C-alpha cells in the first residue's frame, strides 16, 4: 500500500470536466482547516502536492491527484456551514452530491474530522448526509497530536463524536486516528484504501 508516485492531474469546476472515471478513486472532504491538504501531502509523502492546485478565492474545485499511476485521490471543497450560511451550505451539498452520484469509480469518501476540537454538529450532519445518500465512507480523525490546553483531550473528542453517531446508527463507519505531523494512522489508512481497491 506504499505510495511510490503521486502527481496533480487537474482542477475541475464541474463533474463533467473531471478526468475519465477509469481508475478507482477516494475523495477527501471535511470542514475548512480540518487538515485536508496536510493529510494529502502526508499520505503521498509529497509536501508540495496539495499546493499545486491551490487557487485563491472561493472557487469550488474538484482536484484530482493520480497515485502510483493507478488510482485517484480527490480533494473536494471544504465546508464550513456555520459561518457560511444556508445558501452556501446548500450550494456545497448540491455541488458535492452531483459528484458523489455521478462518479461511478468512487470507492470511498474519507470524511475528515478535527480531533482537537469538541464534536461539531456540521460534521455529524455531513456523516448523516453521506449515509442517507448511501455513499460509502470512513471517518478520519485529524491532528491527534494537537492537544489544546484547557480543552477536552483529543481522545475525549473522538469518543464523544463516536457516541453521537452510535446513538442513531447500528453500525459505525470505519474510523482512523491520524496526524500529518507525526504520520500516525497513515499506514492504516493506506491499508484501508489498498484493501478496497483490490475488491
Ligand atoms: P485544510 O484547509 O483542510 O486543507 O487544512 P490544512 O492542511 O491547510 O491545515 C490547516 C491547519 O492545521 C494548518 O495550520 C496546519 O499546519 C494544521 N494541521 C494540519 N494537520 C495537522 C496535524 O496533523 N497536526 C497539527 N498539529 N496541525 C495540523
């Protein structure tokens, strides 16, 4: 499951502009600032990868990266519903739903959740929404190294998030605990991706 090679493919503003859907792909989503770019760089051991396509402004882009010449990692726009307001939220849902529904080669979504803050309702809503749309996904807790002073520990935040999900669901999705700083959880996550690609 090692990443030997990684490269930026293209940025698309619409699903129809995405690269052909011939390769299995895995899509990263999460709140803005959750550590999505850092995780992408960490998974690929390529510190400059995520920056290649970064554009200023509020442009919503679907960024495709090709890994080992045979699968795609996809960076979808971050969400931040609280600040952004209802219209922005609906726009994000419409934009990403279109992607989820039309990408036949989408194997699994990686929903990133910041473990250094208490559970955020918007992340739970996003998980509920993915389950409703029957999109396969796992949860990737980020920044497990990032302990905030006078705050609940990351382990407590993670436990609380899982408890909130367990209240409604019979079965929890696969969960990973990661840090892009220390590399924690990286091989487990790459192992998960490899196991699904081989199915
Ligand atoms: P994005 O907006 O989701 O792409 O998030 P970034 O990858 O740009 O990261 C947002 C901020 O969180 C940056 O200041 C990163 O340095 C920091 N960050 C990301 N991942 C980690 C991590 O694993 N540990 C710690 N301590 N900080 C992180």
